[in-house]
């Protein structure tokens, strides 16, 4: 049996990316119920909402699930206390180095999977006691590194011995099979699940992803050390202009405030931050999570040698 499935108690090694504002209880429970692992996106979530989201997932499913901790969140210390107190089965971490939290999370029996954009951080995470890593390529939606998934994954696989989950640019069974061939033992997807029937996301945002082609995304924020991939729109063009003009970090932050909320809740496709990956170009239909996962597994099993998945 695949190490990821064994470690996490799931049927298929397919994770929901813990997307801020998007990976909420209905979507999380749907992914876990379909045999993958749903992950709550706690970024920007007040601590009491995280508690109720965990309770809501537990009401909807008995299957395992996880919580994504955004390390730059102002409430991060409280969020760590909550996942420990609630005995959440696993956490993923985004935007930085979670080393200072790993021992406490592991003592509480929580499996820890940091997201890494580079080999060096993957090696540090293995030394710090992580159970596995999520190697995320620059094709991804949201905060990104610089290396592509196809280049990053095999290098991370060769550099560490804990399991590697591939993320970035995976949207169907071919992507899952390719990740396994590269040595990953599972995949994490954001953009594909954002355009699922269960995702609590405004239809305008889903429509924008369906319409997008593979070149519709843009990365802004490199000049302030916080690159983010979104669909190009009025807001991203304004960011690009700020970048060109060398505006300070505070001005970027002022423009960014509430951007993802505007996209997810209000369906504002002009002034909202339409975080989505390059795989948007492959996605042409809103599908239920169960169908997405079942089709992926069937396609990948037909492509891979017997027993590889
Ligand atoms: C709308 C959106 C929000 C995201 N928010 C987070 C987040 O809060 N924390 C995190 O670690 N990753 C976040 N991500 C990244 C995803 O968890 C996932 O790793 C990524 O989407 C994978 O690439 P893909 O979009 O090509 O599938 C986000 C991605 C999207 C599209």
C-alpha cells in the first residue's frame, strides 16, 4: 500500500490544497468522503471559526481530514493550539518554515506535511521531523516558488526519504500518473477542486477559471518577496504596475487586503484576487468532487503499472 494512504488512513493519495476562504467544511468533507484527504484552509480564519469548521467537518464525515496553517497568519499561535487541542489528524503548512511548531504537533500525534518550493527546505523539514513534504511547483495557484513541478518533484524525491506529495499543475489522472512516475506518492490539487460543485466559491470565479486558457495567469509580488499566481484582471494589472514602479510593500499590502474574499464571496472578477494555477486551461467543466477523484484514479491506474496506485 502507498505510504501516504497508510499514514493518513485514506483510500487515494489525493489531497485538497488548504485554500484560504475556499477549503471550507463542505468541500473538505466531500474530498475526504470521496477517498482523498480534505484539508481546511485556515489562512485568514479567526480562531473561533476554525473551531467551528473542524466541528462541521466532523459532523459531515468520519473520514480523516487536515488543516492548512498559513505561517504568516497573525493568529498562527492560536491556530496551532486549536489543531493540537482538537486532535486534528494532520496539518499542512504554507508560507515559510514551520520547524518551531513541528515537535509539539508531533507530540500530539498530528502528521505534519510542510509545503516546500525548493529542495533545501525539503531537507530541512525532514531533519526537523516532518512526516512528508508537499513539493509545490510554480504552476500553482496562490503563493508560489520559482521551480516547476516536473523539475522540483524528482529532485526532492532524490534528496529525502520521507514521502513526497506533488502539487502544482495537476488537474486529472494524467497529472496524477505523471507525479507517481516522478517518484511522488500522492498529489495535492487546488485549482481543480476550486471548480468543483461542492466548492463554496462564487460562480463568477468558477466561470473565470473555466474560461481561462493556460496563459491566463500572472505572477505578481516578486519584487516584495511574495509572489502570487492569479488569473490576470484589473487588480493583477494594478499590482504589475506597482511592481514596475517599485512601490513599497505597504502599498502592495493595502491593495491586496480582502482580495481573495472579494473573489470567493462576492464574485468580483475585476478587483478580486482570482488565485488559480496554469492548469486552469485544462479545466472546462464544474464537476462533483466524487467524479473528479474517481475519474483521476481510473485514468491513472490505466496508465501506471499494476500496483503503482
Ligand atoms: C484560491 C487559492 C487559495 C490558496 N490558498 C492557500 C493557502 O491558504 N495555504 C496554502 O498552503 N496553499 C494555498 N493555495 C495553494 C493550494 O493549496 C495548492 O497547493 C495549489 O493550488 C496547487 O496547485 P494547483 O492550483 O495547480 O492545483 C491556494 C491556492 C488557490 C488556488
